C-alpha cells in the first residue's frame, strides 16, 4: 500500500550519506509497505494521504539502553536516597538490583508479561519507536529465559520495536556471593547456550564495575557470548574507572554505556575502536548525583555518542527521550544537534540498525514524529512537556489510548 505525507513544515534528520544534520523544506514523503519509498517536492499520488499540517517531522527516537522487565517497583528506595543514602548504600542494605529479583522470580511468565505491557507502551507516548531491552532481574537460568521470552512476546504484541539483550551478568545473586566463579560458570556453560538455542537475544551485556563483575570475569562472559553469536555491550565505568571502556574496545563491543567515571585512556580506546559511547544522564539526575558523563570530551576525541534513558525500576524510571536530550545538553556538554543525533541515528548505530532506523531516508522504516515546534532546539526547551502531535510507526499513525 502506498501512502503520502504532504504539507510538511520541515524535515530534520541526520543524513548518513552527507554525514551531517540536514533540514529539508517543501518536501513530501512517499511510504510503501512501512518503508520510505521517496522524498521529494512531488512524490505522486497514493492510496492514503496524511496532511502534516505544517508540522516539523523528525525520525522516531531510538532508546538503546533500557531494563523494562521487572515486577513491582522500588519506590521506597527513592525515599532512602532523599534521606542521603547512596546507590551503593542501598544495594548493601538489600536494595538495588537484588531487590528486583524476588519479584521476577515469583511472577509467572504471564504475570510478568502483563505487568511489563502496562509500562512498555509509554515509550511510544514520548516518541520512542525502538528500544533495546535487557533481562537481568532473574539471575537464574529459568528466570532469565522467562524474562527474555517476555521481551519476545512484547515485541510481537506491541507497536514498539524491541531489541533483546541477555544480561545474566547484571549482579551476583545472593546465593552466589561467596562463590562468584560458580555463577560465572553457570552464565557461560548454561545460560548463554540456552539463550542462543531459543534465539532469545541479540546482545550480551555485563555490569563491569567495582563490586560487580571484574574485567577478567566480564571478558570470559563476553568471549563466550561471542562464540555463541551474541554481540557484546557493557555497563562501563559508572562509579569508578574499572577499565571497562578499554575492555569494550578489546572485545569489539558495539556500545559502552554510563561512562561517568571513564578515564582519558578509556575514552581514547572507545574512539579508536569505534565503540559507541552511550550516555545515560537520566540515571545521574534520578540518583541525585552531580558527576555527569563528559560527552563533550568524548565527541572532541572522536567518539560517536548516543544517549538513552536507562529506564529501570530502581535508579531511573524515566521513559522520555526529550527529557534525556534536555539533560544531555544541560549537563553532558552536548550541543542540541549532537544530542538529537545521539537520540536518533547514533542510538540506531548502537544496536546495529543505522541502515534501517534513526533517520528519514529512502529505504528506512517510516518511523517518524510530528512536532508542534519550529526547530529541534525547542525539544529540550519545553522541559518535561513534549510538543509531539503524532507518532508514526512503520508508516501508520499510532492512535492514542
């Protein structure tokens, strides 16, 4: 089926061929079977007509780091942080990642699916059309598989596109705290083979950080994952410089995320290897911390920088990429244009989909946002109040509930 978008105020998108942000006026867009077939001043007739009513059109946002598979919430921890407790203090007291495990383990697959479906579509409300989604709150073979099956079901039953990541190495379960190497064995010898046997994940992520997984442990997990066809990504240098960014370069990871405490040598390693540096300023903001990742330094050294929400039940419940753009420009040193590209095209690069999404180009998915703004500079300006008129996914306008 052919459809056409007319009366467009302006199209703003990254141009992969020109390697720059472009602004197009007096253009129409022809869509065929969910893909952009043509962009031009006149693209011919179509069966379905969309009048953009002079809206500014951009690509849909790509949120390349989320943890949406959980059951229940950790609202009490927010109060603990307000009272002065750190993320590390809360984890030591039994909170943090570990506190989400019982919820996932005790929920049936149907219960977990129902709970996650209730919040997954909120991404669309804020203009996000593709997310990367991690497991990691089960930490047993059975519960990690359950979480990844839920991701698969969500992807099949939501208008949102969801890219699955296995993250059994999110933390050590309490039962393995005294024997962490045995848990590494389980991840490598049982979990990764089972996940790939069912084709439940595309990526393998590891929380490489002091107090979590060491660089040697992370290396073993990621090298095993690569042998089974999973692509590496890392939670890297969030609290302290642990050498995780350099490890990301060593294992050819597609992305290294967080990076608030990354060293200059780590940044240089990312730039040299082409690993995407993914910044998550919403987490720093939510945790009430002051040290944001230095995106300016990373870009100046030559890194491609993406930005994402890090949506999760404990350290960041944010699902709005416009808000992440605001935080990245205010606190990470990114220009408006750099943050916009980080939320669209570079986000797509960090999940190896830069030839499909993240830009308005012929042959790309027709994932587009219609805005009541005159320039993308207004996206962070209207803080916390998205000026979205409509969201289009695969060439279809999404109806609001």
